[in-house]
C-alpha cells in the first residue's frame, strides 16, 4: 500500500495528467449513463407496445421493469459519486493534502464500479434468457399464491388443460351473447373473458380470482419457457376447467 501511495504521489507532479484523467472520467461516465438512460427509455416503450398487443406479457414486463429500475438507481448513485469524487480530485489537484492518495483510490474504485455496473446493465437488457429469469423470480416471490406439491409435470399437459378452459369460457360468452363492460379492452384475452363472466354474474369473485391466478401462472410458464410445472397448479387448473365446463351446459 505504501508503494502504491508513493507512486500516486509521484504522479501528482504532473498536474496536467491528473487534470486530463479525472476530467475525462467524469465526462465519460456522464455520457455513458445518459446514453444508457436513453436506451432504457426506448426499451420501456418497446415493452409497452408489445404489451398492448399481448397482455399475457404484463407480469413478466412488470418484473423486468422493476429489476431494471433497481439497477438504474444503483448505477445512477454510483455514477454520481464517481463524478463528484472526480471533480473533487480536480479541485485538490494542486493542493498539498495528505489524504489525497486515499481520495484517489476511492475515486478510482467508484469509477470502475460505475463502468462495470453499466456494462452489466447492458448485458442484462440484451440477455436472451431475461424472460425466463424474470418468470423464475416471480414464481419465487409469489410462491405463496401458487400451490406447490414438490412434484412436477410437463408444461404441455398444463397448456392443453388451459386451452380447454379458454374454450369453455368463450363458449359461455358466445352462448349468452355477453359483452365486456369496457369495449376498449381486448375482447378475446383471458383476463377480459374472466372479467366479462364476473361482470355478468356467471362466476363468483372467488372463481374470478382463481382464474386470474391460473392465468398469471400460465403466462409465466409460457413466456418464461418453463418446461416443468407444479402438479398442484395443474390440479387447480383441472378443477377450474371442470367447474367452468359445467357452466357451459347450464348457461
């Protein structure tokens, strides 16, 4: 450490080198972060456009936005500190101060951390596995909402049962000539169909909640490219499908 401080102190003799170094660091980090924020805004707009076309992406997009927001906050704080310390180094450049070597080390660490966080943020955005990762994170966070038996089955079985459930719901809506309360919403989406059945008192509030939870789980399985699902969630789906199927013949 002493050798490093001696080397740093020797560099102080060249004031122009220090001025160039820390002024360049401050400008580079500020430009890099501004570029990332602009790119992030474009990514958010793209997510919103995709979600308008396919509302099944809602849960995963919310998770991705939350993760990106947390990383942006951390990156912004570290970058701001790196810029402030770089400017402080410029201010004390020609001042004989014993703590200047320590300030140099802190500034260097913050600058390096800002660059690493920025690169990590870019990699997380372009990561082709980001949807799967987001789905897995949601399943962990919302594990209390989803039943878990410990046994797994192939997702094909789950998606097949879900498809049958959708068909039953469409048949009830068609047979009863039901219309959504808000025509602006997607008429053919699962969420819209469930809301339409509830608004027309075909299903109870408890059944509406159950259908929305199953739909959320299905979205995570499908868009998260999960090959296995929990047996307990498949059982819940089968029970809901049978219950809605009975309504087809009574409606």
